[in-house]
């Protein structure tokens, strides 16, 4: 395996963001898309800053859950994975305009070969030993469960997984174990030295309580089925699916294959995870990296669950609403906007068709879309589509420019640093409200009636168009198609260049959109919604 010394070559430090890799036992649902869109907005935001960015997502294709799903459909596990990836997962990410740089699959040789090297290294170092496991296991979670975590079932002996609310299975297997228990003190010391490693605070507290109770060694192999990565020193065992899956973050980054690329990308800047898989990423993964002598990721950020009727949205709890059910009605841009605007990232949030409709109408169609339409219409009507110069900007115009400066700083801090998407988007839309208020106060439609107010009209319309120029840049990571339409409508492509090349550091520099730009009234950004009934969840639930 190629070696690279991080101490001697620290790398360029790309902003490297990952999503969980998703099980392909079924098609993606709203919860998967929620995390993936969040990662896309985050990485697009950092690209807008001009940074070196890498965004990774992918699919988790080994384990007992995938094996059983494939058998139920009468195909091999590989055939099932290939079908779902190509027909469901990749097309949805393209549909949602996810700009990932890589898509890793755990059945790819570039992954499996490096995984075997990783665990062989741990085995050679004495970090792995042979033993036996007896205890509860949830196939839905692909997780060994602690007895105290389980819920009572229908009988005295039956126990349920607290996440899936389905019976766990009782395993008795000869397995190999990773010495996780030895890393409890080291992990606690690391958490104390880097309090921001786990976010939000509630997630960090949960992990601290778990590790403080003393860690148990982790079974890292299965010997009762063969759909997985064989252990290189004992091919009668396949690697526990989570130990296999976690390594995608380094195998896709070039671990063991491309030392310079690995040094550039690793450690990851942000692992985005669902809160139900937090322990894997904040406990098991760091411990394995410590054992391997590799740097730890910089942040693990746990998002909350999307809830419907008080239950987590998942394939088992809500199979009736697919992302395309919403995008076909609201559009992709509104879809990307809604979930990050309505639900503070890191907390549980309830999806509501009615709330989506209300926000679409009020915030997107009325506040934003209508502003873009009427500014373009007035420039077209009063100046034949040629942007006039600001004749004599005054206090009112300065107030708009100052509001932009505040909005950029607030949005950049919240989205780019704190992953507070709701707060950052709110700051941008507060600026949009400021511009709407400015037009309402200045009344350009009245100024246009008097020739003596021609200069004032020019100043007002230039101010509004320049504000929209900045808005297009700020919303490009969130709603790329709508932002691109607005950019084109303002004539900004010809005047300033591609939208993706506009930098956040310069977006508040007032007066960038030059007078003389050709402004056109394009398609309505957010058309009026047609009557539509929300899809109903099925009466029966299927296993996830």
C-alpha cells in the first residue's frame, strides 16, 4: 500500500464534505434527500467562496439487509444493487441538482481492496482478535444492540428495535472483535480537546454519556452469510457492514491508492450523518482511525429526523411520499429551499404539505419571485430593458447597501461555518424583504409618471436590480436553477461572467452590475401552484 506522511505533507486542505452512504434495499426517500441536499448547499456555498471543495456521497451495498432484500426479489445481491443505484439513486441526485464530485459504491474494487488493507493493518497491529458474540441484532439498522436500548414486544421474550419498532434477532456467532474498549479514555480526551467535533450540542452530550459508560469491544465480522468483504486473513468471515461502510470516506479520498489526493482531502471537513447513526461516526470511526494512526475528521454533524405523525420518516414508516411527489408539484428549487428553510438543521422537524404550500406562496412566489418579475418589467417598460445608471443615490439606497452587507455576513457565518441553513436563508430573505420595502416606499410606478423624477426613477430601479444581482449569488447554492434564471434576466452573464464564478467576498461590493446591462423579463421563477392533494402514506408499512 502506498504510504504518505501527513506530518511532512499536510496537503492543500480541501473542504471535503460527506453524506452517509445509503442502504440500497429500497429507493431513496425524503430523509435521504434531506441530508444530501444539505451537503450540496454547503459545498456549493464553499465553492461560491472560491475554495477547493470535494463532495462525496454513495451507496452501502453489503450486509444482511441487502442480501435478504435481493433474495426476496429473486436476484443476486449485486444485481439488486446495480439496479437500484442506476435506476433510483443516481437519477434522483441528478434530478435534485446534487453536484457531488464522487459517488462511491461499497462493491467497487477501489473500495473493497482498500478496506481489506485497512483491517489487515489493524489485525497485524493486534487491534483485532477472535471471539464469539451472543446478543441482540437489528437487521434493519445492521447494528448490534445493547439490551437496555430495546423496547418490549408482544411477548415477554420479544424485544423491539427502538428505531424500527420491529423485533431484533438473537445472534450467536464466532466473530472477530476490534478492541474498542481500549479507546474510551482516548476518545474522551479528544472530545474535551475539540468540543466542536460533534455537533449539535445535544448530539455531543449523547456521545459523551455513551462513552463514559465504558465501551465494549466491537464485533467486526459475520460468519453466517457471505455477502460482504471477506476478511483477508480468514475468508470464512465477511466484514461487519458498518466497518466496511465507514471506510468509504477514506477509500474514495484515495487511501492506499493515491497518496497526494488523500493528503489533499483527508481529514474530512464535515461528516453529515443522521442522528441514528451518530455513534458509528463519533465513536467507532474515530477509534478505528486512532488505531490505524490516521487523522480524525474535523466535524461530525448530526441532522435530526423528518417526522410525520410523530414518527421518523423512513422506508418503514413512510413509503408513500417520494421526493419526486413534491418536486413534480413545487419544483426542484422550492424543494431544496423548503426543507432547509423550514427545519433547523440538527433538530427533528415535521414535514407538512400545508406548510410547504404556504412558504412557497409567501416567501418564494410573492417575496422573491414577484420582486424579480416586477423589477424586470419596470426596467423593460420605462427603459426598454436597458439598466439605467443610478443618478443620485441617497440615504435610502445606502440603507439597502448596508442591509446587503449585513445579510452577506450573516448568511456566510450561518451557512458556511455553523451549518445553520435555516438562519442563513432567513438572513437572505430578510434582505429581499428590505428591497421589497424599499420599492414600496419609493413607488417607482409613480415616479415614472413625472418627467422631473426621471433621475430618481433611474436610481430606484438600478438599486433594485443591483440588489437582485447580489440575491442571485447568495441563493445560487440553495436554488441553482432559479438563481441562474435571475442572473440571465439581469443581463449579468454578459456583464459579469458566469454565476458560479461570482465570489461571496465581493457580493456586497455595491455597484457591480453595470449600467447598460440588458434586462429581460424571463419566465416566472415560482409560478402559482395548481390545486393538488398531498399523497397519502400507505396503510401497511414495509420493512426498511
